[in-house]
């Protein structure tokens, strides 16, 4: 078995080689099968051996002699068929053959492929020029037979049947190994726990926005609220509600809803986020633009910029958004498709391979459309930064949103940049990607809402307390008990009281206030004040 083994050329011993070979399988052709059908040659295997001994000099036959014998028969049958075809169709014979005769060669190849008979070595049949036949399945078992392989199975190629003697097979390891890798597919999704968490947070954000809307509606006649343009505030808060709703819709993937629904929730979420951003920041910027236009007016003629003028300009921004989104939807709509991740998990025994899939919602030219949307929003932010800079010297605190705008722009720009970068790296994990995107949208929307409206609410509360204190002082001076409840004082009394305080501190306050009150449709001529001694 190891006659040619040379220990000087190999770095492993015979024992190492046998250890590697132990248990391997191989296949061996059936030399003389035991079949009942008569053979074409007319001999049984025993008759053939007897005839060979009578023919020769008692030389022992070994190896693949039945195959050699049947090969001669196959050639003879192929040549016989070829000769018949040549005579019948071409008026020729094999006697006319030469080595440049391609016709005879092709006929012979076809005839040989059609040869089929029972030979000494079993059934003879060819496929694409190769003989097919039954084989033994052999296993090398070092502990039983160190120099031989044992028969453990048989494959009948003609009936496509394999039989294994399982009791004769020895398997290494703990059991029978698999004949191929078992592939499992796992669909990755966001997960119900993460979705519920962000849905609850978004719901709280929506509830917060609704409460502030109710505050603007309920106290819209009070000067400190009225001066901040409550109608525009409501539009801004509606934009915030859109952004919160987009977070919920982004979380509806195939782990929560049907796959065909994901396409629509994804598209609606993109529309809501884009329009919500424009409503939120567009309302804030156009409201600041009105202050900017009033204060930069150098002519005696007073400007009268009412809420409807601001709303019309805001609608123009929303229409631009709609044009971009409609073109996107018509030309290159968002579609859902399943993608396999490069991440593959293989079990410890190497028998199971797990492939992970995700459901993505994107269009063919996604980057182009996102670039258009980002570019439009970037120009809007530049416009807001310009207005914040130009109105930074406005002396009326309720009208000066420059610092708040600057903080909002910085907040959104930073979160958007970090979010886009991190989302590219976390794209493979839907739960991580959604958590990042949802967190940034929630954080940016909530922070912007709070820094814009909490000062207004705080100022309103402090103003109510100031009016209450002034009313107590009036009652103590007049001794009147029939005065109105301080919480029911009209906005006109509050305006007069607050204007007196501001006149003391700012000499230019009256002219600035006249311009703004005129733009809001409030006749300032009716407001009277008493001269206050310094």
C-alpha cells in the first residue's frame, strides 16, 4: 500500500496518513455482476473463465478484464451499425474509410452512444460518449482492514437506486454528518418592542403639540400670545405632528404589517417628514421674515403684513415640496424589495448556514431624489439663518426669535448630519437603523418645539402673575371690592399696564410697537398712557 512512500520527502508518517484516510468513501465499478439476463457474448462469468483457461496458458485474470472484453464488443456493435448506415444512406462502407473521413467518424460516434446490451461486466450503455454502470460504495476502515476498503453500499444507475448497509458503515464524530449545508433564511425586522417604544414616544410628542395648539387657540387674544402670531404657530405645530407621525409609519415593516402594506406606509412617511419639516421651519422663518421686513423699513409709510400674507408664502414652500414629491412618485416611485445581507452565520458544527434578509423601501435613483430634497431643505435653513442674523437686534423680546432660530438650525443640522452618516453604517440592521432615525427625528422635533414655545408659555404665566399683583395694588389704593377677578382682566388693560413698564426702559419702544401693532391690525391710536416721572 505504501511501496512508494519516502519519509525523506514527506513531513508526515504513515500513521498520520492512515489517520486521515480512516473512514473515507470511494466508488468501485462492478466487475462481474450477478444478473439473470443472458449476456450478448453467450457466456456466463464461469463459462467465460473456463473458456479463457482453455484458450490460454493458465494465466490468472485480475483487475478490469470484463470491461476490456465488453469494450471490444461495444466497438464491434458500433462499427456494425455504422457500416449499415453508410450502405443504406450513402452507398458506402467501412472499407472506404480514411482518417480524413469526418462523416464516418460522426456516424460512428452516434452509433456508439446508442449501443446498449448486457455484457460480461453488466449492462452496457453510453451517455455523451461515456459508459454508465453500477458501482459499489466502499469505505476504508483502518481498525478492521488496514489494507483494503469494504463494501458498504451499491448504486444501481439504471434504476437510479442506492442501497446502504448502515450497520457496516462507521461514522467519525457524534453521528451521521449531513451531505450538504443546510441553509436557513432569517428575515430581520425592527421588532415589536422597539416599534412600541418609539410609537409611545411619538404619541407623547403629538399630545404635546396638540396641547400647545390648544394653548394658542385658547389665549390667542392675550397680547403676549397674539404678538407671536398664534395662527402661524398652529401651522408650525401641525408640521411637528407630521414629523412625529412619520416616525410611527417608518416603523411599520414586515415584522409588524403585511409586506404589501409596507410600500404605502414608507411612501406616506417620506411625504409626512418632508412636508412636516417645511411647515415647521417654514412657519418659523416666514414669521421672522415679517419682523425683518418691518424693522428694515426705512420709509415713513408703515407696513401692514398680516397673517394671510405669511400663510401664502408658507404655502408656496409646501407647493414646492409637493412638486418634488409628486415628480419622485411618478418618475421613480418607492418600491419594496428583499435584500440578502453579507452577514452569514454558520453553526458550530458547520452544518447549518443562516442567511439574513431585510426588506428595504427605495427607488432606483434614491440618492438623486434625496439630494434634491436635502438641497431644498438646506436652502430653507440658509434663509432662516439669514433672518436670524438680521433680526438679532430687535428690542422687543417677544418678537426676537433669532437666538431660538439659531439653536434650532444648529440642532437640526447636527442631528441630520450625524444621523445620515450613522444610518449608512447601520443599514444592515433594521432595528438599529430605525432607532437612530427615529431618535434623531424625535429629538430634533421635540427640542425645536420646546425652545420655541416654552418661553411663550413661561412669559404668559409670568404676565398673569404680574397682572394679579397690579390688581391687588389697585384694590388696596381704591379700597374697592367690586373689581373684576384678575384672571378675567381684558387684554386691553394688560397692554396698557405692560406698555407703561416698557416706556420707562426703552425710549424707542413706542415707534417699534406702533409698526408691529399696525401689521397685526391693532389700532395703536386708542392706547393712552400717563407720563411717568423718572
